[in-house]
């Protein structure tokens, strides 16, 4: 394998290009190629002082590479100055014979490889200037690169399918209820409700159907009995409480079928009507995987005043406000 580092020519005295060839085997050869001939880098009788503020390679690294090629002498004739360029190292060799020799050496390889290229470039210039051949010299091979072992990468778990399956939450519940109207009458009943909401935003919708036993309102010598079959659909918002419970808040418009009948009169009639209203409340559920017991508290108000009338124009009014307390069990996905 061979590494080739081509020092580029800069301003100053023209100088032929140098080619450095490393053959990674037991013997290392160094060749300096000129247009007309092939020269072997030879040591010279003077030493070069290397200075500069570069960090890769440092002046000390270049000096060490020069020491492997050139023998040290007491006197110092020339000075090599290194400066950092954008993508190269600027080498300025200050000499007494030829002035300043400038080379831009491309940054290729590691710091040790670059230091060797700069040292060979300096040696080529000094050999041409001083011409004192002391015999062929070899170039030490750069240290082998250190092998680095990348840390093991943890496998990425497939979470896309899990996120898609958790996109929606929903449940269906059934409960027993007790309802209290504004005339202090209590009745038992039941309710069926269903909820569907986004797992990310915790916003969704709710449907409920409510039915209760008849309640009575006295009227002269008899009384009339009434009940409502209520339907409600509207939005809800869910709060999660430390993955132990969920709290749903809901508010929805309601529509009811109202049933009236007289009891204890000479002539009795049955009446079926419709009523619209608004209901809202909260539900607290305690999920146990896919089953959750819950309790709920709702309030409902109806817009129309419903009356039960006698032939003599005497009448009684059906209560317009109700409170409902529910206890039940729901099945579905809650968290």
C-alpha cells in the first residue's frame, strides 16, 4: 500500500514537486522526483529550526521527523515557519542563499503523516541548496493506526405498531342509578353509555341512554305518574390520575321521551311527548386492565315545562331538573 502526499508550490522561488512514497514492508524507500532526474534524499551538514503555531502537526513533530532524515549539527542556518491555512499547511523556508521558499501542503492523513511530508519537503529544499551528500537515508514508517471498537448499538424496538394501536381509547359501560328530581322524589333506574376518544389528546365523544322508574305527582283526588327516557351525545375530556384512575368530564345536549299517565281519576289518559335539555357531569373509573368499576354524578335540566291538566283546568308540573348518581362497570381500553 502506498501513501502519496503532493506538496503544492506557492509563491517564491520555483521548485520541483516532491513525491513521497511509503511501501509498508520490511524496507521503506523514499524518492524525490524532479522533472529531469530522480534524486535520493541525502543528509546535509546543517540543521533547520522549525517554528510555528500549528497544532497538527506541531513544530516538534516535524523536527522529530527531520531528525530521522538529517543528522543534527550545532549550527542552525535556515528556519522553517509553519502556518495554518484553510485546507493546507503553509511552509515558508527562510534561507540565506535563496530567500523564502513557500509551499502549501494539503492536509491529507493524520498529523504524523503530514509531519513526514513537511520534513521531506524541507529536506528536498535543503539538499538542493547545500548539496552535501552524506549517503542515502531511510524514512521510518508512521505508526500503525489504532483500531477503535465502536460501542454496541442498542436495538431499536418496533414501537410504530404499538403507537398505532394506542391511537384510540374506548369503553362501554352499564350502571345502576338513582335519580332525584326537584320535587324531592327519588327513583331507581339504569344507564348504558359508550365513550371513544383520542389517546394522544384525551378528547372524544360520549353517548348515553338513561331510563328510570315512574314518579308520581299528586293532583286533587288522584295523581299522575311520569318518567323520561333520555338520550345524550356530546364531547368529553379525560384526565389520567397516576395510571390508577381516570376522570371524565362531559357536557352534552339531551333529548328525552316523556311518558305521563293519570291514576285515580274517573277518566284517565296517557300522554307521550318530547323534551330537550342539557346534561353534564363527571365519571371516575378505576381501570383493572380492560375492566373498570366506576361511579358517576350527573345533572340534567329540561327546557320545556310539561303539565298534567284536569278538565277543570287544574294542573301539576313535571319536574324540570334532576340529579343522577350512577355506580357501574365498564369494559374497554382506558389508558
